[in-house]
C-alpha cells in the first residue's frame, strides 16, 4: 500500500513542454494498439512441439476439442506459460493455466506486514499509519478463486496433481474452456473465433467489461503470436493467426453485471469501476482518507507510483473504503486485470509516505505480496496497468521513464527520521523491463560502450540473486527472476555490500534481505559511471562508488545518455533532500514554515548523478477537512531531482552544475 525562474546556463534545463508533448502524443497513439510483444514475434507456420510443455498443450487441446491457439493464448495472458514451480499466485492460481485454489494458497502463505510508514508523509497533521491487513475467510471465497476444484471435477485429476503437475494443469484449463463452451450452447469448433464467450468466461470476471477486455487481449495474442522461454527453460511458440476474428456478440450470453464506470478516469482499452474512497470528517478535527484538490490547475502531476497491495483484492477494497485508513487512486486485480478507481485524479491520495510526492502523483496498487516471489502477477494485470499508465502519462504529460514511473520503494523519506520506515514495494520481483516494453518504451542502449551513464537492465528470468527473509528472517527465498542488481564496495562478489547510512546510522552493513534497499539498483534506473574494471562497473550511489557485475557478454546494464550534475566549483559537498520544499520566506501568513531538512547523505565533489526534472520548491498546505484554508506555496529556490540511491532525491539547483549529457 510548481512556477519557474529563468534557467541558468550551467544547470539542467526545465523540461520543454513541446518535447514532452511529442513523447506523450506517441504514447496516446499507442493506446488503441495492441500492446507490444514481450518476446520475439511468432510467425505463422507449423506448430513447434519440441518441448514437453508444448506437447502438453497440443495433447490437451486435442483431448478436449479446444483450438490450440485458444488454449495457448489464455495461458499466456494468465502466466506467460510459466509454471512458477508449483507456487500459487497472489490470487491462489496454480500452473500455466492459473487454476485457482485460494483456500490452499491461504493456508500455505506466510502473513506479511505492511510496515510502519506514515502514508500521508506530512508533519502538518498526525501520522496516518497503515495497519496489517486481515486475511479473507476461506469459507467465503468467490467462484473465481476456486476454479481448480471445478477442473478436478471435470477431469477426475486430483487437486494436488493439478497444482503440482504442469501437464495436468494444462488439461484442467482445457477442460474448463470446453465446459464453458458447452454451457454457452456452442459447439467445440475448430475456429478460434467461435470461442470468444468461453474465453471471457474463463477470466472469472463478474462484469461484462472486464470479461471482454480479457478476451480481447487473448485474441490480440492469438493474432500477433508469441514466443518465449519459460521459467523452467522450455521454449514455447504460439504461431500468429492474423485472421482470427472473434464473435464478440457471445459476451451478451454470459449474464454478467455492468460495473459502474460513470465517474472513472480510465482509457477505453481497460475495464474500470468506480468504488469511491470516503472523504469524511470524524473524531476531533480528524478526517480521511484523502484530500480534495484541483490538479493539475493547482499543482502539476509528475509521478506515477507503482505499489503492491500486501493484501487480497477483497481486503484491499475494504481498506480503501475505510475513512480512517489511507488511500490511492487505483487498485488493479491480479486474476483478470480489472481496475477500480477510488480517488479522482484532481484530488490528493495518501499512499507514498512523502507528502511532496503524494501531492504530485497518482498511486496504483497492484494486488500482490512483495516477499512472496512466486505470488506472481498475471500478464493480464501487467497489460491493463501499462495501458492505464500510458493514459495517465498522456493526460498529465509525464515522461515514461524511471524518474517519473517509480515504485513505492523509490520514494525518498522526507527527513532522516522517516527513512527507515519507508515501504519497499513492489520490490525486486516486479518485472520493470517487461512493464516498460508494454508501455512502448523498451529499455534499450542509447549510447556507445564507454558511455558516462548506464541503465540497469538485467535479464529478468535468468538473473536470480540471493534474497533472504521471504518466509523467515535470514532464510533464503526461493530462487526467482529479479530486476534488481546488488551493489558492492569493490569489483568482486566477495567484497562487502555498500552501506546506507540512512537505513543504518550505526554504520552496519547492508544485507541480502528482500526488504533491504540499501545496496540495490533496479531495472530502468540510471546512474553515472564512476569506473570500469573488466567485467565490473562502478556507479555513484549514495555518495560512494558502488560496483556491480556487468560482463559485456551478459550485461546487467546498458549504455545510455543522460544529464549529469556535480557540486559546483568551490563546494566539497552538497546536501541532499527528500522533498523539494520552498524557502521560509515563501510561506504566507497562516501557513507554518516547513523545514528544509537535509537527509544524512551528501553529494561529494567529483561525484556525478543522473538528473531529472528541475522544479521550484512547492508545498501543499492541507491540514483540515475545510478546504478553504488549503494553500499551494511556491518558492524561488529551485531543485533538481536526481537518482541518488535506490530512491530518488533532490538537490538545490544553486548547489550543482551540469557536467555532461
């Protein structure tokens, strides 16, 4: 769970609005196009049945009379054909067909804490700290979370085998599709287009819009084709069938509800429902669970923050509808990509733990658990999330890069005292590289091999660093693909990890803990190169050199371009901030001055960091339910956002100079 002063020639320039508009226009142009393939495009031709998994799909399709492309397309949208070693997804789905058995998954899953961060992140009001979420009652699970039980009845295969055997799981999925087709009174046709209704039913969605968006995505995959190597090393191919023409009229026979989308702000390519977060006054002057605003007229929106819920879907909706809890703009369901909007985009939700970021961002909560590496996110959710982010980026003119599309774990603490409590979701198992491919902004090289900047981009599926603490403290997590790279004090795996004095003021070492961000760089983040030695690259990170293994044959980062800043001449060290607040003289009478409090880090002479936006200091004063006293305070002091460690940070523009693009 900003005005502007004239730019100095030696500092990063403010972003040009027309340049942003060009990128945004490209993004909106892609809104109505199918999402990019995550793997090499598959071409029409003979089916590739060279792996055991591909043969299992062939056999199941033949046994149950389901077109092979339909079975493969549904599985791709659920799991991208991965088996996840028999582990359950966040919604209790097992295997490549995502057969749900939430009762078993809940019984086996560890309980996860949401942390102690003040989600509002503003000292002008009492802290609003989230509490641990309650688990759902297994006896009241909806049908969409119990499809494995139905597959067992249709096939006669024991539930345990459907969970653990990939081949059995595929058979179970085929049986469910065939059963849905028969229940619709339709023949087991060889034409994929005749299976639109059955595919929509397979989604488990209870509303027509979500079911049809899901089915449309499956048929996009069928038409374009897909090919990839699964998590257990099996090559899978779905040959493209450009002529697949689904009968979309079948959706009317499903008898599903019509979700209330009357107040939603979503692209037409997703299914969105309005489930409002309450704006209510209670207690003695207290209120919740968000603030009224007038964005973007009152303040520009500069960030989209990706979270995971640390709770199931039903619990997430219960929490956001509690006026004494916190809030976010959108929730996304893992099983089918359904989206619920809770807070209008003009208003300020309480989600990121940093009031400056909250007032200038949109928060997206994805159903998932950070410390459960195999509580995986479905392709359906990745796709609808990417469409929503593209829509928001166009609406607010937000660049599609990792300075602006950030995780909750990239949001800085506001002051030294808040650093240790900041949340760490969505964590090292969120696939940023795949996400940016779906956004239409793949992370590709943009410079030569000796570039001054690198973009972190390990091969997610093959990159499996050791993490600990997923189940018990100190215990190794199950090996799993990761988009995060670990950072050392020297060019070797046997050297200590770099330290984070904000997380550990006593100087203790960083660890391999899954929630420890002290020595971690994440996919898409950009850093200035400090040194290269053989297969190792050093970057500037939290005021020190940080080394990571980056062989040219299997790179974990790609050469890139970017604007770099360093302390201006005459300054040995520059303070670093977690928020860009105005100078004291900018505050009008009646608005308490907010401290411009440096973090316990400094940017040293000779060090360089990749710069993002340049912005004047800004503070939203909104401590009361009565909005008449709310004010946006803007100053003359300008800040430059930088990628400083795992999280972003800010430096005063007057303290730094541009050294290279």
